[in-house]
């Protein structure tokens, strides 16, 4: 039976006949559907199948018996018909008017989207039967590919004038947006088709820019470009990791390498396309700026020196750098003038993930580097911050950079390394993040217009006054750059301002530590005349100026200024100590003595052996050592401070001390070590013990000094605190290197454990070493602990400031350090004073007894001849005190 006869017969059948013959006739009709060449016959056969036989198939039979065999061919035929339409339109020499083919593009684009979607979902649709229709699906995709290519070629031939009708513009918009939707479908189907579709979209957008710019879905277009760029980039990273596992020698021969190169080209294409689109339509992209900010951070976070980046072989990393990182600089250049982008980057309340903190910091540095190629308005946008309540809040750039640097705590401690700048035509080696940011900041400050300096200075001061020390050090480096390369008058102005701030700081604080560092470095940069002006403004002969001079290195001063400062400090310290002793050595006045001693320490650190001030300092220090009472060190923090200062100065002048003073110092240190005391005090004690290696103890004093020295080293070397233990090892090694009293070395190593620790330290033996991964994980865990500590410091300072502000209206000023009238008096009672003086006398007498008698195991050393007469004088004084003040009965 011929095809025509079968069709003529079948159309006459009833429903019952169709139901009975479906199994035998349906395969023949499907075969006829495939073989016929006429489009009309295709439609006729298809209509017979769907109208007459499809209703008689059960649900389970639809796919196998009909759909999988008929529908792919139907789709291909539809595409062939539409392709024929496109070819016919393109056959005319003249370009067609859009209104003459208005229905064609929209119809084709709908069919194309559905076709590509069907191909994309074919694995799920056909499941295990995919092999049965594989050839048909491949032909379907090729036909759709060809149809889209033809449509894009046709649309390229069409041109609209600026006077185009609303309908024509709407049609162009529809084509662009429809192809954008198709892009999301074909992204994983074919690289070339995906790229060509994007090229056409961007070309049409630019071609009809003024006509379509206000109606384009700019946010969707840029979002899709960002998504496609990230998807390609992540594919590159995955392929690069697979390739690198084969070894660096096998990179070029890896089967994945060609695919990596293709994917890298797609990364470069998407990145450059995004930059081009932003350049053309930046005025309409305000809502997309946050997305661009996130894109930049996401990409940079995957490259070194980011801690979450993957180490790749050089050929792969170089290709990725060129494909993605280089376009990021161009992207930033286009975005930098946009206010919404600046608002996103400088948002004071943004919360970044730990992985993007470093990329954000590097972004801010890159912004600074691009200012020279942009107009003044861009500099104002980024550097001035927001001014009015109605503005979207944004930080000034310099302030934002210091805050971002502070948050890169883990990266600073690793430390991560970045390429240095070019010097004399050669690339500098890798540098730390601190170095990198500092160089870029100083370079930008050097060309900063004067009107931006007030905000810069404010940002520098804020950075110095926050608790993170390395951030304060960065601000100090930049500030000193300004002082060095600015005018001498500017350096003087900043120096006087810093000195006043140091003077106004009350007590120990991180602000005082940071400000004193700044002042110390600033003085080095002053001219001799300005240094003398600093001395005149803050004369060291006045008590209230000592907090300034106790933080300045006197070797930074000119000869005349230094001589005056040294003389004034020694005179004032001597007067302060003498007055304190005459007033009965009251504990409440010891803070004033400590401030004077801290200034004296700066003098002692700068004296030369022949300096005249050394003898004066020795006298003051010796007097105070005699007055020290070991039993009170643990009770009173102010005495601990005095002891620490005495130990620091004694470590410098130890060669000039009498053995009796050294013995008294060791007695105080021994009493301190036997009890729990602050670490800074123990560190000062270790410096003093180390310095004793330079001293030869006379034979008649060795029995009092050397055993104590051995006991102290032994106790401190056994400390469980890693900080004290490490410094104890360093101090002992320094002592052992120069001492003549070798018996102290052996006697200090009383236990096998201590001996092993010292031997390992001297031989630089490392018992256990962290792996890179373990160390990095430890640093990451420590970072939030440090951040909480800094937050607590800031909170405490803010609370103290609020209390200080609240009390400024009181009649009594807090600056004189006098207690409030309603508080208990700080001076001790009469009985306490008697007790303290007697304890001091008893301690001194027992120390003298130890010198005279020696240890039980040692041979007593005869005292000097004048000791007996002095003891008789003391006995007479004691008798006089007893008879003059009889006890109450």
C-alpha cells in the first residue's frame, strides 16, 4: 500500500478502528513522517498522528511510541523553515527595513530559546533513552546554531536612524533581551556560540546606544556578564589544579591544558566585554556598582597573596593573571569616577568575609594608584568622605585604608608578600603588606593637593590613637614621611602637637605608647633650632613636662639641646627624690618620683662613659636601692614601677655600682621572683641579670652575690611562661658569653631539664616545627582573639573618656592627681608609716648582716674597718629614738 493510499484510507477511519490499528499503523505513519520531503505532507502526517492515534496510547506508551520518535524531527523541521525565511530575506541586496520583517526575529528567538533549553535538559528528559535520539538532538542543535547565526547576520544588516519609530526601537530591545535570555541557557552548551551571542548583544547595544540606553536591562546584562566571568574563572581554577597535580613538567602535555587555554580566553573575553560595556553605559549602572565591587573582591581573593589562593605553576598563573587580573585594573579605572561605586567601597558599615579583607585593602591601594589619570573630581569623591546627613555614608579614603589594613591581621602576621615597586629600572623583591601600603600611601601623599591635608592628618591621628600597634606604626611611617619631605615648619608644628598630646595622656595606655613613638621619631627630623624651640615650649625643668621628655631619645637632639635637657632632668630628678625622702618617703607621692625616674632613664640610655651626668645618676639610683623594701614590692604597684625603672637603669650603669648596691638589687629581685609578679618586671630583672656578666665581683663580695645570681637564673629558667622562659634563655646566654664567673653557669643549671633547654637554645635546636597549614590555622584562630582584645581596649577608653568629660565641670580638677574630698585619704596612717620605716631599716640591717657573716657554708669575709664605727652611730641613733618616743603604757 502506497503512502498516499494509506493516508487516504486512515483519514476515513473511526475512533474504534484507530484504537484497534494503532500498534500496526502508527510505526508506518512515523516512518512516513521521516521520509517525506514536502512540508505540507509533514504537517498532514503529524496532524493525523496527534489527532487520531495519540489519544489511544496509554500514559506509559507516549514517550517510547510517539514523542521520542516524532518531536525532535518536528523541531528540526521548524528550524529549517525559519532558516529558509532568513536566507530569503538575506538574498536581497538592499538591507531590509525592520518593519518589513517585524514578526520574524521575535518568532525565531522564541523557538531558539525553547530549542536550546530542550537540548540543555535532554539528559533529564530522555534519561536512559538519550542514545536513541542523540543524532536527532545533535542535528537539532546544529540547525538552531545555524539559525541564530543567520538571524544575527540579518540584524547586523539593519540600521536604524535616530528618528526611528517607537516600534522599531522596541523590536531592537526585544532582540537584545531575548538573546540575553538565550545566553543564560547556552552558557554550558557551546563556547563559541556563547561568545558570539555576547559579541552581538554588546555590538547592538553600542550601535543603537542613544536609542536604547534608557530601556536596556543594564542590571541584568552586567549581572550575567559577571556571572559568566566568574563561572569561567572558577572553571579555569579547577582545570589549573588538575593540571598542576600532574607536575610542573607536564603542564603543556596535559590533556586538560587546551581546555584551560580555551576557558582562559573566555575569561579574558568576558572581562574585556564587561569593561567595554561599563565604559559605554556607566551613567546607567549605579545600581550595579555593589555587584562590581563584589566581583573585584571575589576574583582578587583567588590570586596570591590571598591566603585562600591556590599555588599554581608559573605558566598557568601567568595566563590567568593576563586574562583576569589585568582587565580588573581597567575595570577599576572605569568605575573609579562613579559615586555609587565609591559609596560601596567606602561604606563604613559593610561586613566583609575574612577572605575578602585583603582584596578590599588592595582595592583601596589600587584606587590611590589611579588618581593621577583621573580629574580632580574623582580625588574629591574618594578623599573627602560624606558631608551631609542626606548623603550615603562613605569614609574618607585614607581613613578607610587604615581601617582595612587593621582588619588584615592574619595576613600581616603570616606575613603575605607582594611585588615591590620598580627601583632604577629593576623590580624590587617581594615586600610585606605594611611596606606595600606604606610606599603607595607616601607616593600619593607626595602629590596630594593642600586642601586634602586636613582630612589626611585627621586620618593619621585616628590611626595612631587606635589600639592596633602595626596600624599605628603604618600611620607613624606616613606621618614621618610628611615631616621629612614637607617644610621644617610643618615638622615643628606636628612635633609640638604630638608633644602636647603626649603630655595630656594620663597614665599608661596604648595611645600614649603610639604617640610617644611618633614623637620620638619626629624629633629626629627637626632642625637644631626647632629642637631648641621644643625645649623652650616644654622645659624639662618643670614637673608637668617630664611625661614628654621621658619618651624622647636624647641622642636625637643637637649638642646644645641635649646638654640642657640632661642637666634639667638630672637636677629635677635629684630634687624630686630628695624632697620625697625628706617628706618621709610617702607612698602617695611615689608616682611623681617614677615619672622623674622614667625621664632619668632616657638620660642614662644616652650617656657616654665619660659623661658628667653619669655620676649624678649613680648617686640617685644608689640612694633609691638602699630605700627599697623587698617585702613591699608585691603589695604596691607604684613600688613595682620604681623597681622596674631602677633595674633598667642599673643594667646600663652596672659597671659603676658598688657590690653592696648589686647585692641589695639581687635581694629585691629574689623577693620579687619568689612571688607572682608582673611580666614586665621580670623582663627588667632579666635584663639586669644579663648585664652582670660584664661585671667582675670582688672576692670579698662573691659569696653574697654569686649564689643569689645562680638561684635567680635557675628559678627564671624554670619559668613555665613561654615569654619569661625565652627571655631567661637569652639573658642567661648573654651572661654566660661574657662573664668571668663561670661557676655561676654550672650552678644555675641545677636540673637536667633546665640544662637541656639551655643546650638546645645555644645550639639553636628546634624541637617541633609547625607545618604551613597548621601555623596558618593557628593564626586564623588567634585573629578574633586579638580583635576582641582591641575592641575591649577601645571600649574601656571610650568609657573612661565619657567619665572624664562628665567630671570636667567639678570644682576640683583631676589634673593635679589629688583624691576627691569624699574619698579615703591615700596617705598611710601613722602606725603604717612606723611599720614601713621599721621594715625598711630591718631589711637593710639583715642585708648588711648577710654581707658580714656570709652564708653558713661560706667562710665569713671581714668587713671594711669603717663598718664598726657606722654601726655604733646607728646604735646611738636607735637609742635616741627609743628614749625620745617612749611607748604608750
